[in-house]
């Protein structure tokens, strides 16, 4: 597209300045070009300068790109535009608060002010750590909420709830809720009854039962309800539909105590955060909104004559309202594409653009309660479209619309006609159209992708068009592999490295799940307490076998080069320095290592974390899968790997959309939080703790919430939009790939699926890397710490004891750990199935693979016994230690008692207020045996008898 020649649709928008505009700007239609030209046109008017115009987009990079383009097409230079409000909602809110809002928290009854030094916490894992600290304090001072915390499986669920409520514009005051916030929490009965009625309508002209009645057949499966819950037959009724009065019965639950609990946690966390001098992005917008609502003179002074919002499909409800508060006239223009709304996890609300007219009127009326805050007319709205696509061929554009009606499940029903009517067709500007649209499936999907890349590169049949209009055979850099999840991309990178195929990951990556980060964690554990778990990993990385590793750890006979390196690390002053030295030693340099180091330094600089707490931070980052932006490569000519979310706004000549597998895309989602907010049912609790039923404390399922959720529509529309976004990234060719279990999306698309057997015989494996340490089994000078296995008599394992080998045991233990971390695993043998059933039966907090370190004083000298607890199950009253054993007999139980006794005392010291127990879970048959722990005195005798 020429920078100097707008097409007629673009020109129409560029010259339409005054009034209300809703612009449907499809993928690749030159939206940024048009928006910046329109801005330049606005500020070129007499009497208008950049301070009169607010231009909002959703990333800092996009804001800077817009600023650069405007400089090229207006009389203003970069210096004049340096302070112009061309920014994100978050940075705008921050500017307002720093300049005018130090006392903004007082509007919500929070005494702590916002200061010029208030930090912005944008790392989710850091905030989760701070929130856990806050919850620890809150539970101590609010014993009245013990029953709620007993039902909550993970306290950070409450942080997610708080963030969601703040994005909806629901804020607590000291004594209640700000403005009409409580009405959101109560939900809308009429809207729910409409959903209920639609789902409860008999099908097939009244001959077939309603979807709702069919769904309620599963009512109560794998659930434990309170005795007063109705029976299944009562909910389903006798006819073709459930009784209509069920809608009001399930909706009208008494949520007074629940709302008080959420209110107090929410308001107390605001106070805690400001007391620690930090805010998150949501709180920035929260306080800016409250300030603009309540300070009428300031709102009028800060408002703009022109407001434009780009990527409006990515806006949240509070951002829509902020836009209205900042507009002094009806010169309001929002630009976006509902088909590309894919950020609901960041609280984007697609209805902001799909129902713009209704929301504009509703939000204006809501804001005008008490005082006129939105003073301009909300009609008429002029709708405009950008339909000429400058990216893709017509074949790809036509095919992409099929994604919006692809079934997410084989049984899903879609109103394809209604969806098609809402889609604005796009018209390709290129006449060239030799696009390949293909799909392949293979038992070895990673290798099949590499083989397909090898087939494409240099192949004129997949010719791509360059910026100069000349078509050439593709290079590696012309190809992008897009995935729904990051884990597949990470695995693909490892496979590509095995075959020496150039491939680079860009965007948000789970950097702490990389081998480099795990090596750093291992060395930090060694520095902190010479942890066996740390030594095990570094020894394995150095090429030691399992038997050799166990021998070294048991004898504390670590290689001299490793102990020297440990001592070298101990001399370093900063954790960032430790990280850099570890990565240098292992030759793990590059963008991913840099991001890990920067994050570690940031954590250490913005918190008061000790080294032990930084270790916990990394462990949580691994468990949570926290992402950090990584820009890296394998040279300029390399295949790019990205998630679909990360590729929004980008384009590639050839797109391979990988991992089109069932349960991977569309995402199956999680099980939901214990306390959650959902439109239109409001605030609900899925789990209820009661100790007055049968005199047994228990966490019950809420039958009302289960029925409410059964009435809500399945949320697959955003998954379809993700599929659409992925396809529309392609300029020339699209290839879909899957394993043998193809997803419903791919089966719904009009493309033949070819089964392939990849041939990678032309690839040469890269040379094996030299291990940074060599094997050294020198005897130790004298152990200062022990493993519990030191005291176990190996003779007990001689003969036929029913053991099945270390490899099998490690496999079961790994399954158990990953299951607790909620990672995708398959219970493919009886032992794993027993573990899965056992873990599902636990209702408290579960923690896997915990380092346990017990110091003992013997003859005036301190020694320690360290090991790893397989599972710790925490409830408000108990702390249970569970150790998995794959033995088929209980032959060695007396020796295992020594091991569990160590763990018992570690946990008992940490949880003095709870009843602590230790048990063995035999995975072979799913039985559990409680251990009577040895005393600390008996453990001391074991130490002295082992090393007199």
C-alpha cells in the first residue's frame, strides 16, 4: 500500500473529523496508516493542537509507532509531540494520578496516598508473592473468614477476582461499594432467566428434551452437595424441560456473607498495596476513574475535544467508561475489529465493540447518575468500514472466514447464518493468488513440521512476494509456526535444535521453565542449603547416571570442580551476578538468559526477598508458567515460533498453524475458581466449607452454582477468533498440522487432511555439547549434612521385595508432581491412576516436591538432614506428608519410617498450629499407611551410629 495514496474508504475516514464514529477495520486494512493520517488531519485544523486530541492504543510500541507516523504527516515534529497524549490507557491513568491524584485513594476510604515514587508492579508472579504475604496477614486479623479460606484452594484466585472486578469498574469503599458496583455482584436475574429459557426450550419441534434438561442428567456427578440440595429428578422434572421455577431458585442465593468477604479482602489489599508503595495496572485505572468521577472540576479541565481509541476490541469496561469521562464533545472515534478480540484473559470485552451503541447509552446513563459527566449526545453514530486487505491473497481471506463458524466440538451447534451476516468481507488488493492451504497429520508432529519446512524452503511452488513485488522461493525467515500454547513451541524448538534447523522463539515465553532457568534454580538451592535436589540436577546435566548421582549425593562426594564453582558463586555480591556466572559456565547466553537475569534483578530490586524467597519465586514461576517477553533468534534467516496471541498485528508470508490437536485448541479451560464473577450471574461461590454437618468439617460443592454454570453458554467464540487471527497472519500460504488426534476445528475447515510419515534423513544432528563438569567420585572429607537414605539399611531391598526399578519410580513421581502443578499428563498405568484418584480426593492445598531440611545439634556441632517431600497436603487444621512408593509390598516400611520422620519434624516445626502426620502411599494398590515418627533424639542416634 502506498503511504501517499489512501484508498477511498481510508480517505473517507481521514477526512471525517467531527462526530461519533464506529469503524470496522478488518485485518490488514491499513488501520494504523488511516488512524495516524486522521490524527494529523485533526491537529492541522485552526485552533486545534495535540493537547486537544487523545489517541489511545494498547501497547507502548504501537503508541510510539503512531507518534512516528504522525510526525511524517503533520506540521508537528517529534519534540512537539513528545508530551502529546498518544498513549495506552495504563500510561494515561498513571500520568493523571501522578499529576493530580495523590489523594485519589481517599475517595474509596483508603488513607495511604499515591506518591511520585509509587512503583508499578507488572510481573504477575511478583504480585502473587506479595499477595500471598498480604493474605497471611489478613487471615491472622480476620478469623471470621476462616470458612471462606478453608474452601479456597489457592489464595491467588482472589487476586485474579480482584483484578477482574476492577476491570469491570467494581470497587470497594471503606463501608460498601463505590456507586452501583454491588449491582454487578448481584447479577441480573432477567438476563439469566432469558438464557435459562433459551436453553430449556424443547428441541425438534417439542419432541426432544431441552439441552438444559439433558445437561442436568450429569447433575451431582463427582460432586458432594449439602443435604438440603435437591435431587436430580426434582431439577430435571418429568417432561421435556426442567421446571421453569428452577431459574429463580438457583439464582436467588443469599450472598451477603460472600460479598462482605470479597469486599474486605479487596479493600484491605488496596490498603496493603499502597502501604507497600505499589500499584498494578488495574489499580491505576481504578483510581484514575474514581478521581475523574468525583472531581468534576478536574474532569472538565482534563477532557479532550477529540478522542480516538485504536484496537477498541481490546478495551475493558472501565476503559470504555474512562474514554467517556475524558471526552468533552461527541468527536469520538473508536476503531477495531470484533473478529480479532482475543484478550479476554486481560479483561478485554468484545461486547464493547459488538454492542457499541447500546453500551454507549448505558454507560453514559450510569455515569450521569447524580451529576452530568457525559454531556455530549450519544447519537447519531456513523459506521464506517475498511475492507481492502493489503496482506493476504483472496483465497486466504475467504478461507479465514470459515474459522468463525468452525465447530469447537463435534456436537456444538452454531447459527452460521447469523455469524456470516455479522462478518464484513475483505477484498484482497493483490491479483496474485497461488496460495497453498493444506493440512497434515502425523504421529510425529514436531518432525512433520520440520519436514514440511524443509520441503517449503527454496521451493518455487511456495513462492512468496517481496516488498518489491518480485516473487521468490521462500527462505526460513518467511515462515512462522503459530501455536495456541507456549509449551508446544518450546518443544518444537528443542526438536529443531536436534536437527540443526534454524528456529527462533519470539514473544511471551515461560522462561523459568527452560533448562537454563532450572540450572540456575539448582545452583541457588545448592548455595542456600546444599540441597540434594539442586545437586541432582547439576550432576545429571554433567552426564552422571542416576546411580552415580545417588552415590555422590549419599556420600556428599561432589566433584571438586563443582564445589569450587559453588564457592566461587558464594563470593558474588548479587543474585544477578550469580545468574550471569551460571549461564556463562553452561554457555547459556542469549535473549532467554538475559530475560531471566533481568527478572531476577527486578525481583531483588523491587522486593525485600531473601535468596530463599527468590528460590520460592522461581519455583512459583515454574508452577504458574509465568511468561516474559523474549526476542531471540537463530540468525536472521530462521523460522519464527510464536503463540497466536503474540502474533497479533504481525504478518508472515507462510504460516504453519501447529498443534491443531484435541484438548489443545480450542482450549478446554480450567475447572474454575472457588469464588468467581461471571455475567450475568454475578459473584458466586463454587465450594462451601461447613463443619456443622455430620460433625465432620468438609468442603462441599454448591449445587446452585453448578446449575447456574450449566445454563451459561460455552465460551468458544474467542477460540474461533484466535483461529481467525492465526489464518489472517498469512500472506501467501497456510499449513495446518496435528498429531493423530485432530481437533474439531480442523475437521470443520474445508481443507483435506493428509496423513504423513516425516522423512528427516537429510538432516544432520548437531555435535553433542561438552558437559561443563567432569565426573569425579572422590571421597568426601566428612559430611556436614545427610540424606535420609543415608540411614536406610540397603539390605532390606535385597531379594524379591516387589520393587520395579528406579526408572519406573521416577516416572510415577514425575506424573504426581506434574498433576499437582496442573500440567497435562496421562495416567497410562495403574499406579498413576491410583495417584490421580488419591490427589482428586484431597480438598486442601497441595504442594509437590518440597525441599525438607532438618538441622540437628550433635556434640555442639550442627548437622542437617535434607530430602524432598513428595506431597504436602495442607488444610486449616492439618499438615499431611505423603511419600509415594511404587513397591508392591510393605517389606521396607520400617526403613522408610526413618525418611518420613525427618520430614515430619521439618513440617511440625513449620506448622506448630496444625496436626502433622506422615504416611506412605503405595501406588501399586492405592493403599495408604500412616507412620509413627521417630523422635529427634532417635534421629540424632541414627546420625552418630552412621558416622561415629
